[in-house]
């Protein structure tokens, strides 16, 4: 359970840093508890997930707009 919580805390820390809306005290707490060996891996995974979500959203919106509606 400790390992899972540590991973989730690192994901949360990476998301806060991507969006840049973390206060100073929270950032210091995150840095104290971070496992810097796995942090770059988590950052790349989170970035890839965000890109995949955005590409999927764009794909759905653009291909949904070109599909004919019912009976027209």
C-alpha cells in the first residue's frame, strides 16, 4: 500500500507542477516525500497520458463533425 500511495503522490506532484498552481508549503512537502529515482518516469507517463487524452478528444470532435446525421 505504501508503494501505491507513493506513486499516486508522485502523480499528484507532477500534475501540480504541470499546471503550476501549487503553494510553497505543499511544494516543500512534496519534495521531501518524493522518490527522485522514479519521478522522471512518472512525469513522462503523465505527459503521455495528457497528450493521448487531448489527441483522442480532438479525434472525436473532428471526426464527429464530418459524420452525416440521421437521414440527411
